[in-house]
């Protein structure tokens, strides 16, 4: 059987980060390398992106926004299947098995998964227009020789930390009631 189209597993060989990125967690580099080998197009957001942009205190899972077209989601689903990815619930040690497909990925807004029982990955699915904006504002960084990633802009990272990256806008409530009288 030909194996050239088989999705790769996560390669935990030591990270050889380029100058300025020595502070990145090895697990982040493993996941980014794995996504690149699987040809998954994405924009990096979340703690790993903050660290690449200079934060030394960022911690948490790798968070990506994949390109929302079907072929790319098929590659992501195939890569997730190759690593036996499972849904995870933050704060809970247990994970739930999941059989990923492009249709399932496209149907959700945010997926929190654990790959190979070790590596945490968050996937935010956004509309094509939002992905285009995110990609347009992103910058490319070479974190390891031969490994470049698109990293969301600092403004988008700020929005992401507030949860608006996946379409949740801040709620503003206007109530009409009696105007409080000022004390005389």
C-alpha cells in the first residue's frame, strides 16, 4: 500500500529554534512541525503566538485558525486521526474519543483536542472572510530552520484573548429607565 498520502505523526525530536525563539516550549514546536508536515494551512493564535511575538510568560495549548476550505480541513482531520486525537475538557484529566472529518470540523466553532495523549491543540473555526482578514494581518516567522508559521497580529491576539476571534462580540446593554436625579 502506498503511504505517501498518509498523515504524519508528531515527531518529538528536540527543537532547534532560531535565535530569539529559544523560550518557546518544545511541545509547541512539535505541534507546529507536525501541522507543517501535514500541509495544514493555518494562522497561529493563542499562547504560542504570544510567545513568538515576544511574551516570555505565555503558556497553554497551541491554538490555530485553519484555512476554512474543505481540502485543508480534510488534511487537518487526517492529521488528527493519525495522532489519535481526542476531545479534551479543560480542568478535567479525561478525554473523549472522536473521529474527526472535515464536515465535523467545519460544523464547530472551537475544538479542544489532545493529540497522542500528550499534546494539546485548540482549533478555532471562523468564516472565510474572517480567516482572510486574519491571514492578511498575520506575519510570518521562522521559528526553526525550514519551519515558518503565520502568526496573528498583536491586535488579533488581543481579540483572541477576549474570545472575539470566533465571532463573539462584546455584549452592550442599553436600558431605558428613569434618569437618576443628582443630589443637590
